[in-house]
């Protein structure tokens, strides 16, 4: 399992680095990585994470189409921002979804850490959808996911994955900074 987990982790690093650079090539890498991770997480009885990989597969197909369209129209992947109302909707909806999913995992499965794992899964869903829309706010959600994930995967003995999330935290920070710069260039302003 460690070799397969390490391969999936390496692919995720490549994927996120490509996302931070706003490269459409992140999507084929992501599709392979999430397919491998689905198996790793199912084997570790982290069912929310395992199911999440199926969602990621579909969301990456959507994101690939959306990013490719943006690049074809503008010559680059355009960074967008969510308005305050949309941000609030994601926050409230995400919180309610976390409560519901955690309850389902706790009540109907033998999941390890059903609330923690479920919260990370729901936040990851939100981050992936927001990122597919090319919204800069996705990076803040990914940073929160990374911070929460490191101790969970360490507790489960998934050391490659725990280390991966430390690396992803750094990449998410880089992505946030780079996307803010791109947004500033695209709007003709220097980001604050």
C-alpha cells in the first residue's frame, strides 16, 4: 500500500502545482491521482474520502472543460472572485452539509473519525467546485482542508498522505498568492 499511496501523493503534488500555475494540464494528472486514492482511502476505511474521489473525478472533468473554455476565449485561465452573497451561501451550505454527512457516516458506517473525515470531505467538495469555477476563494478552503487533513492522516498511519498535505498546504499558499497576482494583472490593478 505504501508504494501506491506514495504514487498517488506524488501525482497530487504535480496536480496542485499545475493548478497553482493555472495550467489546464492539471486535469489529466488529477484524474489518475483520484482514481488511485479512491482505493487507498477505501482500504483505510476512510469512506468519506474514498467516495470523495469519485466526486473529484467528475468535478475534474467539469473543471477541465471550464478552464479549457476560459483559456480558449482569453488566452489564459481567468481568475474570478465570488461576491459576498455567494461566499456566504457556500459557507452556510458547507456547514449544513458537514453536519448532515458527519451524521450519516457516524450512524450508518464503521468509518474512522466520521465527523472529522466528513468535514474534510465536504470542504474538499466545496473547494473543488469553487476551483473549477476559477474562483480565488478556493485556495482559502484548500488551506483549511490541508490544515485539518495532516493530523487525520497521521492518526490513521497514512504517512505519505499526511506528508502530502503538508506539501499541499505550501502549494495552496503559493496558489493563493499567484492567483491574487493574476487577478490583479487581469483587472489591471495590483492586488492588496
